[in-house]
C-alpha cells in the first residue's frame, strides 16, 4: 500500500514538472521575429478553398518578409490541426518607427492577433469558424467553405464582424485594438509553435516570385491553397483584388531593416514563424520600444534622462542651500561660497595691518618733531 502511494506521488510530481517545463519553454520563445521600417501591404481579397476533409483547420494568409526582396504573400491554407488546439494567427504591429512581426501559435484558445480581420472566422477577435467537441472538430458553415458530403461535423451560427478593413497591422495608422483580459489569460496558456507543414509552406512561398508584393502589387496570383505547399492544381484561389491601392516603399529591403535590436537575433531570410507566447497580452505591440527601438530615440531618451537627473540634483541643492541659509547663514557661506568668504576675511586683516603700520609711524613722526 505504501509503495503504491509512493509511486502515485512520484507520478504526480513528474506530471507537474512536465507541465511546468512545457509552459516555461513556451514562454521563452521570441515575441518579435522581424522588425522593418516599412509597413506590409493591405490584405488581398480572396475566397477560401473547400475544406479537404475532417480534422483540417483554416490558417489565414499573411505577408511575410525577406531581406532581399521585401514582403511576400504566404497563401492561406488548410492544416491538419493538433487535436484540441486552435490557431492564433500571427500579426504585424507598429511601434517606435518599426513594424514588428509576432508569430502565430497553437493553443487551447485563440488569443490576441492584433485585431486584424483575416476573414473566414478570424474577424479580429476570437475565432468563429468552428470548435472542438470531444475529439472532433465541428465547422461553422456560415463562415467556412465545407462540403457536407466529405465533412459531416457541421453547424450554422451567424458571426458578426465589426472590422471590415483590410489593414494588415496593429498600431497607429492601422488597427487600434488592445487585448482583452480574457485574451491575456489565453496568452499565458501553454502554446505550440507553427507545425512543420506551415513552416515549409512559408518557405515555398518565399521562393515564388509571383507572391512578392513588388511583383503582384498586393494582388497575389495564389492567395489560398487547399493544402500546405500545393501551389499548383485546381484547388487554388487567386486574389480577386488588392485590399488597398499598392504603394511601393521608398526604402530598399536592406534599408528598411534598419538597426532594430530584434533584427539582430531574427531569421534574416524570412519571417520568424517559430511561435510566440505573447505573454502579457499585447506586449508584442510595445516590444520594439522595450527592446530599444530606434537607436536615435534611445540616445535621445538617455539624454533627456540625464538632463532630468541634473535638474533634480540642482533643485535639491538649491533647496538645501535655502534651508541652510535660513538656519545658519555663516555655515551656508562656508559650504556653498568658500572663496568669497576667504576674500572677505582677508580684507579686514589687511586693513588692520595697514592701520597698525600707520599707527606706529605717527608716533615716530611726533617724537622727531619734539626733539626738533
């Protein structure tokens, strides 16, 4: 009996350590993968390919980055999801002069993804495209393209989307949303990074010249695919239109990268999709500022801080001087103005010596006159 209890306690300890290590490993991942000085194009307008079969979950398309060529479109695609997990899309966020990429992740709930309206259930908050019921995923036919012949786990529920913009980034000039408390709680859950199929899908997109914004001007030839990496065949969707008129950036891709601290440790060949925990809600939005942001801004902040310290020290000295002056003026002169004090003391002494010298000379003149 005692032995069985010992094994039970040992098993609970091992399970607890495993959960904590998973959570810690998730939280240790990079929050900002790439930071650039030019913003991503608007999201293109496109249709969703039909779901290939049960167990597939939709992952929306997004703009990724390569240092050599700039932004390129990663088509939306259906992915075989880990059982019980949902996909939180990655998003771009603007702060301190840089657009930072915050990679997506798998988790038990959908967290904050910048308020971006990716469509097909991702209207900016949460996910309305389906839900897990036991070990099976049920699809909401009102927002997802599902063939009921191949997929029988379906339901219909209206999803209201308040954000109809095609803006592809969070922050000033984009989507001005912050995470809710519930999303912050979801962000603290254990997460799983992008699947190998998703990473391969992104790399394949980065080798297709038609998907670069400099070539397609915000309207990619392949906007969505039925399965990851399938860029040929009948189950492809072409962009119907660009989300907004395309404006070519004034900076070259190399110039746009700048010297943001997050750029030093990121993958310089593509957007970092290793996942993120986004711990603390929308910390990713402020990450460029916490990581240093623009070097000129950092220098200015340091200069302002030093100037403020000097001003505080000067104010303290003035206050101390005033207090001492009221209590003990002589002490004040000795501490804060020693040289004039010494000069003032030297003046009377010199005058006293002169008077003494004159006083000694007078009697001598008088004595001589008496002798005469």
